[in-house]
C-alpha cells in the first residue's frame, strides 16, 4: 500500500487528506459518487465517466482485483478514483492484477484513506462540483486555484473522445434475425452482447456518421448508446435521431441515448444536483406498474411532463418510466397510430455488474422490430 500523502480539494474549498492510490500525479474532473457495492471494474471502464472523478461509497474496494474479462471498453475512462479502504490483496481466482496496479498502469490518479461517507454526504447537500486530487504536494490553496480553472461538465462535449473511429460488426449468436446500427456515443461491451444473444447482428458506427449514411444501411433498427458529457452539445446525434424517426425506423436508446432521444422530440435536458450513479436505483414502468432495480450513471435528465402526453411531428410521446427516489424521467416512448415506434430508458438494462431486472427491454426492442419489419 502507498505511503505517499495525497490531498483532495473540492471547488467550494472543502479539503480531504489521505494517501495516494493508483498513479502519482494530479487530476481534475467533476466529483460524483457511485453507490454500487460491486462492479468497480465495469464502472471504471465505462466511457460515460469521462471527465469525472468517481467516489466509491462502498468502504472496501479492490478485493476482487482486476481481470481480463469484465472491462466494458478498452481502457479506464474516469479522471480519478476515490476510495476509503483499498484491499491489501486481491482475493478472486479470476484476478490477474490488483486494482491499484491497474490504476498505476493506466495512469489514473486516486486517493484512499479518506472519509468517503462524509464526502458523499457533502456532495448530496451541495451538489456535484469540480474536484482536484494531488499526490505531488499538500498545498490546498494552490490545488483549489487549479480546480476552479478546470472545465465544468455543463457544456462539455466528450462524444468524439469515446466513439469508435471505424464501424465494426458484432455477429449474431445463432441464426440472424435482425440487423441493428448502434450509434457509438460511448457504448459498453455488454450492449452488443445483449443484442447478439437475441439473434441481432450489431453494426457499431461512429457518432460522426451522416444521416444519409445511416439510413442507407437500411438496418431493421437503430440503437442510441450511453455516453459522456452534456446532451445539449450533441446536436449531430440529435439530428441523426430525427432523421431515423422521420424515416420511421424502430429505435431504442439508453442513458445518454435517452437524453438525445428526448431532445430530438423537442424536450430540454437539465443537470441534476448530484445525479444517479450505482446499481440499486428503483424505477417504475408507468404502463405495467413493474418495478425494476436498475443501474444508473447520469448527471443530466430529460425535462418532460409526467402528467400528460405530448404531440410531436413524429407521434405521441409519453414518459414511460420514473425513478421512485425523486420522480426523475427514466424513459420515453413514442407511439404513432396507437403503436409503439421507438422508446428509450435513462438507465442501463445491459449493466454487466447487474442488476439484470431490466434486460427484458432488449426483448422489447426485438418485438418492436418484428412488428415493423
């Protein structure tokens, strides 16, 4: 375990002192907390966390080490990592390296041995804010000045950082039933996996694809992935979505994709006080009454009315899902002539670390494509 001292400073001047964890250096980003008791490897490799310093609310982190199977992308994307009690050794037969060693290998600066409960409570009260971590010195005033000069998440456009440069295909498992174009806004590995297991061939395309190129693919459906940043900056993705809806292609979006879907339908998005992150968020399907425990990672939400339908040029839109903690919009559905045409959810039905309550939404996508084929 590291004996190097480290310091964490929030933009409101709050200071925490502990030990370095991971790489030695300085890092900056938006401070957010994740309430998952497990799945830290999936969290750290989720492209949606670009620009964010993640605080783990679970006190003991790193006990299962790091393996070669559970990454959600090719690298760690978080700007920094904050834990209370790092594991002294990895205790899983699947582990190939310790979490600390992997953070060092990928240059991720972190801090340990601080009161993460107090830090989380502070962020819940004051809201998510910029933060800096340094293991290069202990001057809080100097680090605070750097924090206040670092970029904010509002207005941040990170899609180009995470999207694929070239299209690639993930083959269907078993007989191919459908072909789907997945717009990569920061897609995770388990998303195509969920679809190919249902007989869907997935063509993952760059976020920079033109509407003409996308429609010329003539796929059975289009998928909008998760991703990082402020959805208000994603005008190109909104334009792609409007083109798909205008062509009456079946569409399914998740997380950032839900926000893009909402903006394409004419709704605004807004920044939540401290967001939803973790794998224990209760969501109610307003159509069926079903409640799923779901995985979340979002700091923005769609501003759509809960009490009425909205008529758009593409059809009638309703809020289909809500978070039971705070009534935040967690899903939208678009109907035309009484039939479902496209839908989205704010959470992660593909969450590799679980829970798996919402995986049935991929079956709903299959049924939508079958009904419109």
